[in-house]
């Protein structure tokens, strides 16, 4: 933890990253949280048909809430969905979506 404020270099592209240890509301999630709707990855409700088509073409079929939030069925589905849409988790851990430049 003494090095938690130091930057980290990506081993592939030497991009400078910063660790972020802030936990949402100070608690960890345990157990089964799937399926989950992702507000952060949501689209406008009028874009849902277009996104469903995009998802099928990229072999990651996804349902959406009426508000346009994708319903992610599990960690693998979340990773594939995010990568198809160019999204990543800045607090990524093992097997989480990461920026394309760091794969």
C-alpha cells in the first residue's frame, strides 16, 4: 500500500496509469449480482433497436431496460459487451474490460 500513489506503466504500450482504490460507498459486493443493468453503459431509449442489431453483429446479444440500460448476464458477457462498444473499467481487475491499447 505504500506504493499505491505511484503511477503504473502498461507492460504492452508503456501508457501511464494511476491506481484508483476508491470503493463505491465503502463496501464490497459479495455473492451473485447477475444479471445487472448498467446505467453507465446505457443508451438513449430510441437507440435500443440499433444497439441490439450492433450487439448481434458483434456476437454479444444483449437485452436493454426500457430506459436503455444494457442488462449484463455475467462477468464474461459484461467483458464482451464492453469490448464490443469500446468501453472499459478504469478500476479493472483480472478479466475485466481494459482499454484496447493495453491488451
